[in-house]
C-alpha cells in the first residue's frame, strides 16, 4: 500500500504539473496578445500625441489670426467711425450751404405777382417755344431739374 500511495501521489503531482503546463501555455498566449495590444496601444498613443501637437500649433495659429483680424477690424472700425463723423459734419455743412443758396436764389428773384409769371410746363408745346417767356434763373434751373427727373422716371435716359 505504501507503494501504491506513493504512485497515486506521484500521478496526482504529474496531472497537476500537466495542468500547470497547460495553464502556463494559456497564460503565455494571453501575454503575447497583451504585448501585441500594448504595441498597438503605444502606436495609438503616439498618433494621439502627434495629433495633439498639431492641434496645439493650429490653435496657436488661430489665436494669432484672431488677434490680427481683431486689430485690423478695430482699425477699420475706428476709420469707419471717423469717416462717418466726417460725412455727418459735411452733410450738416452742405445743408447750411443749400439753405443759404435757396435764400440767395429767393432773394435774387424779381418781385412779381404770381399771376404774371406762368408756371413752366413739363413738356412745352412747339407753339409755346416760339414765344420766349421771361423766367428767373432759379425758376429755369428748377424747371430743368423737374423735366430731367420726369424724363428719368419714364424709363428713358435723361441725357
């Protein structure tokens, strides 16, 4: 019995060794896959680091571009504001000039009764052209401007 007990123990140890060898082979294959995954993971991490560096450089470039655009836009906005102020002042001055011119033109008109001076017609008849009508310079300019605008409105060229 002593001998059979030793044989049973030794065969049990042999079976356990076979199971251990099988388990070691299984662990070895898993470790190889893990190593392969580690290499692919390192490659992915390296690509991610490269992409991050490229993105950081692009962000730096965009920040510079935004600063440049902001500076240029600020300068252009300031210039536009200044130009708007100048135009506003010039318009105010031109309104004053037009008012003075209209006062001068009204003062230069001869004083006559409203019935004595005929109103200029939009399109004078050929018979009316034969007789010269005395009209002040301001009224002649106004009539010419009105005729010009009417020709312009009808769709034809004014000149």
